């Protein structure tokens, strides 16, 4: 079962192995930071009811950023560990 889209995998395979590690780690850090921001946003929305409406766009934005960077990190780290 393929988790990475074929077009993304084709482009990732063009990148040097060492550079794949750097890009994968950087995107993994962005994904972790996005998860932190989403958790913090939910905490603020539950604590202060009056900011819940204003937090919705930020939560959606950081959620999308986290998912995209997670997929990219998985693709590049997968490329690094499977290449020999």
C-alpha cells in the first residue's frame, strides 16, 4: 500500500539522499510544531470562550500545514532510509 502519491514520490526520488534527510527532518519539525499549535489553540478555545470563533481559521491553517508537512516529511525520510 502506497502512502505517498506517485507524483510526489517521483519528484522526491530525484533529490540527493543526504538532502532528503535534511528536508525530511525540517518538515518533521514543522509537523510537530503544527501539532503543538493546534493543541495550544484548542486549549485557548476551551479556556476562553470568547476567542473560540477567532481561533477556527488558525486551527484549520495549522492543521493543513501539519498534514502537508507530515506527508512531505514521510516521503523524504522514506526516500532516505530506503535508498542505499
